[in-house]
């Protein structure tokens, strides 16, 4: 089967998976590609990794368009995603309504599962939050850092720690079996990120890439976007 190739932030993986059958029915194409930290995916496009479209943060897509790697006229916003807390399904939910609550929650965890703190949107934010809360040095030894949020959340689900917690994009939490979304980060520590799609200038299948963007952003799939963790 001919496929459209994607380079995408992990936040969009559940949405893309949910639209795969509709896309195949419409175009006859499958969907292939990579999902991971947005910085890594952007660098892959810069390194000429074959791709028909990208789904990254709005900031990264704008940069790639300025670098003439993404078609400016094709760019469309998919939706906003919160960075949130996760716990194993069998564990009590945690509630962090204030920064003080969040500080207590993170201090009480014996393992904190997060994505790449250098290249991923959520991971970079976690590092900033720990500094903001004044506990970075205290909890550094408990950080369990993985290449992307999806991997971090799978590892959280399998964790044998006593009081583990995770923090990444809500979409990655919702898409992972064995964990649940415990709640958003509180005011002062919150992060809501707009994800955006665009057709790569090197696209082998630009027409089909544009069709997939139309599915990702179309009003008819608003309920699916909300179910997987996107806000309009």
C-alpha cells in the first residue's frame, strides 16, 4: 500500500491513529512515519528524512516554513493540548490546584516519568516547572527521562515504584493503557500548546498530505479530537 509519511510530535499520535481508516477510505493511502519529541522530528525534516507532512508545535512549523521546508499555504492548526499529570490506573488520583499542591505532589513521588527535557515540548516545560517550584535539585534523582512522552507513559504504566507519577501531553496520557489523566498543571505552572500541520516542500504525495490535514482539522472530527485530548 502506498503511504503518506508523517513526522509528528507524539501529541498527535492518537488522533492520527483514529483517522487512519477514514483516510484510507478517502484516498486509498495508508499512513506511516515517526512520532516523537518535536525538536527531534524537526531536525529529521532538516536532515531530509522523507516526509509528506509534519505535525509539530505552531512555533516549530513556523520555523520550518521560514526555512522553506514546509509550504506556508498548507499550514493549519490542529488544536491545543495541555501538559498534565498522570498516574497508574490503580493509584489514587492526585490534585494540584496550586503551585504549592504541585510541589507537594512531586516531592512525594518516588519516580517522575517525563519525556526528553531538551527536545520535547512537555519535557522542557517540566524542567522549567521544577526550577519555578524550587525543587529541581531535590527531585533530579527521581526523574525517569525517556525519548518521548508515549514511551515515558508506557514506562509509568509498567513502573514498580511505590508512588510514581508522570507528566506529559494530555493526548499521550489518554492514549496509553494502564495510566489515567490525573489533572492539568495549576495556574502558574500550566502549559497549553497549539499543534499545527503543514505539507513538506519535499512531499512525494502533497495532494494526499493536504487531504490528511483536512481530516485532522475538519469540524466533522471535532469529537474525536476532544476524545483524544485536543481542545479546539
